[in-house]
C-alpha cells in the first residue's frame, strides 16, 4: 500500500481486544523447558483445569502455550510458579508494536529507530535500535480513556512518521530485509554455482555500491584480511543480525562465512532455551539476508521434534542447501516431511530415536546417513522406495543399544531388498548392538552388496566366528574393500 506522498505504509490492524472498554492488559504464557519435566507437567495441569495427562505432556514437550489471553497478573503468578521449578517460560503481553525507519539511512540496519507500543489503554513511544531498546516503562506511557481516542492517536503518529519519509514495520527481521540491499537474480546465481566464488564477488561489488555492509565483508575475506573482517563483523553486527545476537550467543551458534555471506551454520546441542523457543529462533536466524545463500546447515537438539524442522528453513535457503545434518538425540523423534524440497542437497544426515520419512526424491543426493534407535518397517519402506539417482554412499547407524528384536527383522529385510539404486559405499554401525555370523552371511548373500566398491561393518562382535566369517566372504569379493570394526 502506498499513500499520497509515495511512502510505503502498512494497514493498521489492531486486535480489537486491545481497545475494549475494560482496558485490562492481557497476556500469554509459553512453556520453554526446564530440568523438572514431571513437576512442570503437574503445574500445567493445575493451571489448565480439565487438561489430560497426555495433553499436558505434549504441551511441555512441544514448548506450547500454557495460558492464552488471561489477565497479566494471572500470567505473572504462573510465571513465578514455573521459575520456582527452575523452568523457562515466556510471558508475552498482548500489545501492538510498530517501528518506523528511514529506508535511505546510511547506517541501514544499525540506524536509530522509533517504536510505538500499545498495551491495553497505554501508548508509549520509544527510541532505540534493533538490538537495543529501553526497558518498557509503562509509568511514562500515555493513557487514553476512550478506545476511539487511542485509535486516533495511533493513526496520527503513523501519518506523522510517513510524512517525514519513514516506513513502518512490526517485525524486526522483516525490517532488516527492508534496509538490506537485495538482488534476487544474483542470489539465485550464487545458489546455482559450484563453486559460488565468482557470483559472490560480483554480488559483493553490487552490495558495496549500495552501501550495504556485506559489500565490505566480501573483499576482506577475498584478500585474507582476517582481523579486518572480524572487526567489520563487530562493527556491523546490528545490521547483520538485528535482535538475534543474544540467541546466537546463548545457543553458541557457529557461522562460517564465504565472501560476505554465511556459508555454514552449526547449532550444537544445548540445554538452553531462548525466548520464543529454539526452533523459532532458528527460523528467524535463517530468514536474515546474510543467510540467503547458505550451503550447509547442522542442527542438534531435542527441540527439533516440535515440528517438521524443514519448515523452519525459508524457501530461498532450501533452494541452495547442499548439506543438512539434523539430530534430535536419543529421546527425540524426527519427521522431516518436506525434505524432498531440498533439490540441490548432496549430503543428508538424520539422527533420532525414531525417524518418519516420506519416500525420498533427491536427484543430487550423494551421501545419506540414517541413525535411529528404532529401525522399523516404515523406514525400510521409505528407503526402498526412494529415488536417489546420484547416491554413492549409504550409512545406517543403529544407536544407543536398540531395544527389542524388531529392528533385527527390519534391518535384515532392508539388506535383502537393498537400496533402489546402485551405490558404491555401504556402511552399517550397530552402536551397542551385537553382530552375529547370521547377519554377516545375510549381508554377503545380497546381490547388490557384491557390486559395492566399499563395505564397512561396525559393532560388538558376538564371538570370534563373526570375524572369521566376515574375512572369508570378503576374500571372495573382487574390487570391493571390506572393513570390520569391533566396537567392544
């Protein structure tokens, strides 16, 4: 929408409950995690009468909203109860927030901003930056007796900002997108190129000509000016990361840069839960302009089980990913239903207690690693019906001493069926699980195994006969290197 002066505007959509005559500040409360899971579940059931045990357990495990649209005093009381348990929660007052920024400001994402917040009948105007806002001071807010007066004040303030040439935005990450120079055609060329160095340098020149800090970073990396590059990262941190620097530090996220753009992101295992939830923080991080040409992503954490982790990856990032590693750990499940959208993916590693996979269709995938505690028939079916025309290496890891015997039948069934396309390398790791002679016999009897360039088997050998059987069969395979590793 464009007003008469030619300035971009956004429709004013206010939650009508903010303008009701009662003027009661309402809030939501979200559970983010904590060391005492059982006590947390019990407290959730106390706060939400009628909630079943299973529903409360799901809410805690999925970082759900415990209270919604309740008086803020009630939300604060519940917040204190969770804190006493050592739990992390997020209390969010129901409010309207609008930021005003100058799209032509030389500091771009580091520029000073003004923000209007409406909570209940209170309106506040604050000055700050994307990464530094003053603590809310409702005592300094202006109170309105009538909803119409409050609505009129909001409209007047918006018009004043637009008359001054400012644009309006509510989402700080979207604001970074507005103030960052972007050229979709060049970004697409970077995603498509192997290696991407040449289009990255072209993009760096284009960005530098428009005063974007990324245009400074590219040449510094190109000439190996490491100290100057690190100093530029610190100097332009607000423009590059906006309000996400605390999440980067709390989760100890590692970034590898390539000529002014982030090439690789590593999110290690952490028991910390950032405000808004870790998966939401990842979603917002990957939406930053510096992530538009990301090549490699590695994420470890049980919070990946909250929903399909692929949905946390913006579509433009999916279009360029070459390598993806996701691990939900020994107690988390993974269901990456949209993994087939990663058309340029070349390496995929998925580790979880239980893995739900659709039949894979990834035309460029060369290396696939599957690590699970529960290897079942559904996973065998997904692998057997995959279309992986470029696959060269398949690794299966049965982790954490698999319980029960069902996995044996499922693994044997996969060995009998084999991958749908010929592969060169096949590796099986039975971590904490015994390998017996029967499995070795079955493995070497599979016709597709005889066409491998490399076969590798790791695990706890049941007895000495296993090694002898393996060596006897391996000697008969011509052109295949075979390796047996006893993990005891």
